[in-house]
C-alpha cells in the first residue's frame, strides 16, 4: 500500500491537540485573529478527545464572584495553604480572575449548569466546584472550536515540530501521520500552539490508582533540544529513594509546558533554540 504525503501550507496558526486546551486556544485565536487561517490537528477526534472526553459531573473551579461567594484572592489563599506555599501566586490569581467568564461562556454555548431554584446561583459541591450535566461538555466546546478553525484534521498524530530554515530560533510547522490510513501530513505554519497534553500523577504524589498524562507536549519540544522547566521539589518515596516531582501535579490540569530561556538548552540534545 502506497502512503500519500499531504501538505497543508499558508497556515497562520496551527493548534496541535484538541482537548480542552487546544479547542480553547483555537476559539481564542479566532477571537483575536479574525482574518487568520487556523488549523487544528488532533490524534483522536475533536468531539471526544482530551481529559474531559467522557464528560464531567462538575466544573472543578468557579469563584462565584457575581453571587458574592468567592474572590480570586480567596482561591490564591486556598492554593497557598493546600500546596504548603509552593505556588506561583501571581499565576494562581490570574487564572482565578478569568475562570468565571469561561464558565459563563460555556453556559452560553449550551452547557447545562445546575442552579439553585431559590437563589439562582449555581449549585455547589464544596466551596469551589459547581454541578453540571456534563456528558456533552467536550462536544459543546469542540463545536465552538470547529466554527473557529478553517480546517480540523482528526486522527493525525503529530510527532515532530519543524524548524524554520531561513529564520533562526523559529518554529515553522509540524509533521505527523494519520493513525487510520498511515498518510504523512506536513503542516507549514507561522505560529504553532502545542496543546498535546500535559502531565499529572506520573509519580502519584497525592493519590494512587488514577491515570497519568503522557506529557506529549513536552516530548515535542524536548526533541528540539529544549530542557523543559517546571516547578519541582525533592520528595522521598515509600522505599526511601528520592525522586523529583512537581508540587502541583494532579492539581493543576495544564495541557502545556513552561519553556525555558535560551540559555537553558540541554547541551546533549540536538536542535536549535526556540
């Protein structure tokens, strides 16, 4: 069987991965870039991919500022105590101040949120979670992303990012293959957003028995010679052997990774600076 090479050129923004992070990135990219060509490449199917593919019964974080329930400062305080001070308070505050508007956007798109019939506020489970009819959570967000993108390529597993030969330290696209047909896909893009899945529970510092994320997003950039940086600390395992683990794994559900400064390139890995 002969495999085809399919080239998609003149892309302004390529989004690798279509979980909640990738679909949100595509929608946001269209909001700010009305005239841009936006393409999504997803290894599964955009309607049922990512960490919330099977749905959720609750949204894990909602301030409820409009109902006088919590403020961003309250969530920063909670995170600081929960993580024993090992938290970037500026980032926690920035996320907290935006989370309510994202939830309201989901409701506008059609996500059913449970409300208290007396007060009109969203029904709570604990201080931070709100209850939803979440079986359709991902398809609803995926629909917004599909309307935002010019093209969506399902079943494309992105394996490598491409460097620009004419411009130093610049990504020029990505390559991958169709997991059903085996066809080779080349995406040439001015900008690449890598939302291919973060990592959590790899060392299981907080719980056991849960699945771990593959950290594909980090693998893609490590191939270019980058040393992936995150907040780390030493923690001893039950056998007394120390290992390195992130203090927020299993708590912050990030689909991205933190890229280091150029001087932090790993000297033993090939690739140019990004």
